[in-house]
C-alpha cells in the first residue's frame, strides 16, 4: 500500500471518531502494519501503556503502529480498556502522528 493510500485510510478512521476497536485492528491489517512483535518496540518491561504513549510526539511510523497494536492487545487482556483510552483522548493522537509522519515528502 502506498503512502497516499495509507494516508487516505487513516484519515477515514480519524473522521469517524469511533471507539470501536475492530476499526483500528482492521486498519492496521489492511495496511499490513499490525505488529505481532509490538513488544520489541517498547521500552518498558512489563509494558506500561501510559509510559509508552508518552513517546507519541517523537515516534516514527513503525513505533506508532506498534503503539496502536499495544492498545489493541491491552484491550484483549483488559476488556474495555480501548474504549476508556479512546474516551481519554489517547487513541486518535497515535493516528494523527502516523498521518503526520507519512505526510512528510508526499
């Protein structure tokens, strides 16, 4: 998938402002960016989602996809956490950073 196609997909999800986690999982899968090895990108052990999310502002695209995967996996283990994080404004900034990073040079 090209950068432009990824940007379009991300923008569509951003505009929905929908906390339904399957939209985000499907987005990552469609773009080929779901990180099964997301833990390799994290700097905390055990993974501390709150600490990891502080890295968004300086994150590259790969880290952003790992962070989004982390949030999806957290919800798998702690049902409802994705909805809470979405309501707290912690999900969309990851997508906005992905979009910003991809927009460079397009």
